[in-house]
C-alpha cells in the first residue's frame, strides 16, 4: 500500500492534554453514526456533519472534519490506538506510525484480508462488536 510520505516523518510531541490515553477514531471520509457511542477520543468525522453535530457537546472528545494527512499524523502521534474501518489506507497509515489498529469483524468483503493481516501481524486486534470492547483492549493493542 502506498502511504503519504508524511506518515513516515517524526512528529514533535506536544504536551499531553490529559492523563488518559489518546485514542483516534477514524473511519475514513464518512464516519458512521454509531461512533457517537464512543467517548474520550479524537474523532475524525470526515464529511459526516451530522455525527460532528451529535458529538459537539461530548466532553473530552476532540472532533475533526475532513483533514489533511499531516493533521491525521499528528493525531496518530502518541495515540494508544486507532479505532476504525479497516480500509487498507487507514490501517497502513497506522502501521507506518506504529499505532495499533482496532477493527470490528463486520466488514466489506474486500476488507477481510486487512482483518486477517491485522491479526497475523499483530498490528491490531479485531473485535466482534465495538459496543462490547474487551475491558483490556488498550492492554491488548499495546502488547
């Protein structure tokens, strides 16, 4: 997978805003509405204005619309993991940045090989449902 060169660059670490781990939620250009059930995250909403409006009042949730690769790279820097749709682009970007990827098992047929790669390479974990994340999912993705 060809990945934008910016993902290979070192990002200067900014001061941590919180003692909590940072998690990036990234479903590509159109994040699904169910994302609002996840809190305490950086949520890249893409073009989903309805999702951005729904999450506007959620505390500890930084919302981003459609953003350039440099900004995504900044969010990946220091993130505990990325939660999202396992498209080959977003998974490759996270892998290059050495950030584990958390994906849900229900995917489009062309993404099944990405799930297999995530599990085989241990670059991330695959769960049956985002609504029932394992209590130790942050420990699993850091392993």
